[in-house]
């Protein structure tokens, strides 16, 4: 039996090498392979198990057996994280990297940290180096800027072609690739719905929104949540109440947009911002115009960045579960490396609404509220 199962392994590998079956293709059923190769079901099952252990094949419960990689896992104890940190220290890069490294270390592996800084050139250079070093697996944070969808897909396609297990963090790249790859992200759709519910509960009827950059999944996801809940609350969404930031210095984003919002008649009583840096700019700009936050304008951010609680007034925002995202990403990656993951896995984790002074909530309501995934993570893109 040992000879026959090894023979079956070789036959399948030959088909993969010739291109008769490619990465992502489904193998025949066990019954079909029994007839095709003239082997017993037990032999077929053991031969497939060998290739699953090597990372060549993957079993998907209820779906069958699929080609996962053209090459066996190399056993390298070195992993890589290709992630992004923004200039100025306004993001949560450190939390993600710290958690990934800690979890990787627990498993006896080492980690290469590659900061792509949302640069095509740096990402390509990092990708080439980790391929040359034959890393055992990769965690990749897609570049979240307009015009980078195809490039992000090229990166993961390269990893697939090289047989390197990978998991995405923070974004599934696009709605079209949502179910194609494994990823862990936060449920921005449900979180933004909760923001609108909270503001409506405080009596706000004129709520504006400053959108994130176009062609960015997380930005579209949050805006979809905003629109969904505004409809459910029977609140109007005039075109003049929706603005969108542009690519440029973070310290400028939201300033022009809030002035345009406040020029509307009537002006909004609350503004929801795509992230905390925009919210900070909105507060500063409103105050420079002689307005009081939250008495004249309530402001809510997203991400609970390091400065949010220190603003004047302290910022109501959404805390994303970054350590949990990183920990789950690592767990999924090791399942892929070990060949124990059946199919791809997609996870949107619940966020936490942190209620502070900028929204105008009375002191007794200022607290943290975990937003469970009662709402779906995505809706029809807008």
C-alpha cells in the first residue's frame, strides 16, 4: 500500500506540473479516482492525505479536494508580514505587528516585518525578497488607496503561484474577492450603523458623513453601514451632507469637507468621519469657525487612535479589534501551513463604540459598547 499511495502522489504531482490541473482546481472524487487509477479507496485516501500534509492539496468540507499549491510547504520557520505604517505615527501599526510577532514566536517561528507604506515599489521589493528567502507563510495588508485593487490581486496571485500560504489582514481587497481568499477584518458596516443609531438616539436628525477614499473596501463598507442605518432611522441624506476626502496629507483631510458641510442650509448637527484623523481635523476646523463641539456640531470618528481620548473635547469613536485580528490571522495562517484548513476563511470581527464628549452624550451614557455582529458585515456597494 505504501508504494501505491506514493505512486498516486506522484501521478497527481505530475498532472499539476504539466498544468493539467492548476491551483484552485477541484480533483475528482475518491470514487472517480478509484476507478481512474485502479486503486482501493483506502489507498486513494492515504495518497491524498500525503499531499494535504505537504500543502499541495486542501480538503474543503462538503465541497471536495482542491489544489492549494504547486509546491510542498518548505518547512521554513520564517514568516513575513507585509503591512502598512503611515508617516506621522497616526495609525495602529505597532499593535498589529506586536501581536503578530508574539503569536508567531509562540509557535517557534520568526517574523520578517515589511512596511510597504502604501508604495507599489516597496511592496514589489518586499515580495521579491521574501520569495527569495522562501518564507513559510505571509500575512499581507493590502494597499488601501484608489487604483490599487489590481495590484493587490497581483501580489496574492504571485504568492499563490509560488505556493506560499498567506492570509489578508484589515481588508479582503475588494467586494469581488471577498470569498476568494482568507482574511480577518473588522465589521465596519455594523459599527457605522451603531454610530448612526447612537446619534439618532441623542436626537440628531441632520447627520452628515465624510467618506473615505474611493475604491477602498473598508471605506465603502463603513459608508454602506451609514446609508443603511440612515434609511432604517427614516433620516434624510441630502447630497450636500455627503463629502469624500481626497488623496493627500492626512492633516488636511476633512477640513475643506466640513466647511462645505457647514455651508449647507440647514447645516448638519452631527458629522460622522471615516477615521479619527479626519475627525480631529473637523473639530479643529469647526472650532476655528467659532463653533462649539458638541454644542453646535457633534463629531464621531473611527479607529480610536492614540490621540482620540486626549482631544478637546475627547472623541467619540469606534475601537477596532486589532490585536484580535492579528491573532486570528496568525491562527489561520498556521492552519494553512499545516494543511488543516478546509477551504478559505473570512472573518469580520465586532468593534466597540467608545462614547466620549464629542458626540454630546450626557455623562451617564459615556462608556464603551461592544458592537456584536448582529448586522451583516457588508451590504450592496454604493
